[in-house]
C-alpha cells in the first residue's frame, strides 16, 4: 500500500464511518478498485479505526465530559433505576446497547464472515438493505419520545450487531432503528456515535492482540510508517468533518438522500462487482 492508496482508504474510512453508507462496504469497494486489501493489513485497519474514535472525541468531547461528570455525581434518589440521574441513565443505555455487539464480536464475528462472506455481492445486497432502512425511518412517523429507554437501547444495539456485515451501515442502521422507535433525531445522532466508541476500541484491542501473537512484521505487511501516518490523519480529519455533517443531516431529517445513494451504490456494486 503506497501513500496515495493509504490517503484514499483513510478518507473513505473517516467519511463513511459516520455517514450512513457503510465504511466496511466502501473500504471493500475501494480495495477492489485499487487492488489493495486493506483488511489484510492489520495495523492500517487499527490505525484508521482509532482515528475515527478520536474524531468523535473531538466533536463530542464537551458532551462526553458533561455525561462523565454527571455520572460521577450523586444519584437523583429513589429505588432502583428510578434513582439514577439523567447522565447515569444515559451511560446505562450505552452499556446495554453494547451487549449484542459484544456477544457477536467475541463469539460469532468470524462465523458470520464465514457464512456470509465479505465479497462485493454481499456488500451490494447489504447496501440495498441500508437504503431500505433509511427510507423507512424517513417516512415513518412514530410518536416522539422524551428519552431513549433501556428497551430501545437494547434494540438499537441489536441493529448495531447486525451491521458487522459489510455494506450494512453501522450509523445508518442504528440511527434508522432509533428513529423508527420514536426517538428524537438529534438525540439519536449523538447516541449512535457514542455507542460505537467502545466496540471500535474493543475491536482494535483484539486486532492488536492478534498482531502481537502473529508478529509485528506480519501485522504491518509491508506498510510504511509514512503510509500509516497518512491514513491515520486522513481518517481523523475526514471523521471530524463527517461527524459534524451527520449530526446536522439527521437533525434536518435529510437521511432520504443517503437512501437513494445506497440504492444506487448497491445496484452498481451488484452489476459491476461480479
């Protein structure tokens, strides 16, 4: 992988991690176009995923700090969950949303990939599913809820677990699911971006563990330090732009445009990716 390829793949990762178009699907498409297998280079994969997490911390750092301070403060009082304050309940929702992806990631991820594969046919089909979910969330008009419930957090977490399939957008799936459940647009954008931080970091740690077991030279797979740095910076900068843009898009209810994009991308991938 040279510097130009690292730049393009880093930009793809940073932009598509937050935009509802599937980062894994676009990385697969980009890798096929350039003849570069990004997933075969473990350190590059870890670097661009960590970069996108850092971009989330930059954009939502103020909100994260507020939530952490509130979590450490005294509960509101009362028995059980009713005694938790708003920030403590929010963190509990995040933890509940992580349960499905944690189970799938630790026990079933390799099995899912073995069953469904990761070729462009799978990517194309999953992009069409992403398009359908975004369209349903746009046209659905459920009664608006004041806050995300534990039940909703778990269901949203289930949708995130399904998004291990390449082409099924993690942000698109979780936001669309939350909107169809009746949660507010701005709240869902923030919740979706915060709930993915632990799984992404967990996956990066598992990849680093595999890298340590397989040897550093195999993990880098010929990747130069300059290409790694370029990919990291590209993913970080693109992630900041995409994260801010996506929050604005969801707030304005413009997800239908991405449904049309995923529909077109899915059809083209199925036609030309054979």
